[in-house]
C-alpha cells in the first residue's frame, strides 16, 4: 500500500524526511510539513528541495 500523505516533522535532521521521499515505491501524493517557529528556515529549504515533481 502506497501512502497518500507523508507527514514531515521539520527538525535539524532533514535525512529522516528526505529518505522516504527518494524511494520511488513510497512516492506519496502529498507532503505536509509540521514546523515550529524556530524551524521555518529549514522548512523553506526542505520545501525547495522536495518541491513539485
């Protein structure tokens, strides 16, 4: 079963969010970024990286 949504808890460690998205078998339809105020810049970088494909 392929998940429809991937929830990313944005932190200082982006690998845990990026690794599943690089797996073609996992490819979710939607990604939701859960961001604390101090992680906004990292969330912006992550969003640019994963952007629409």
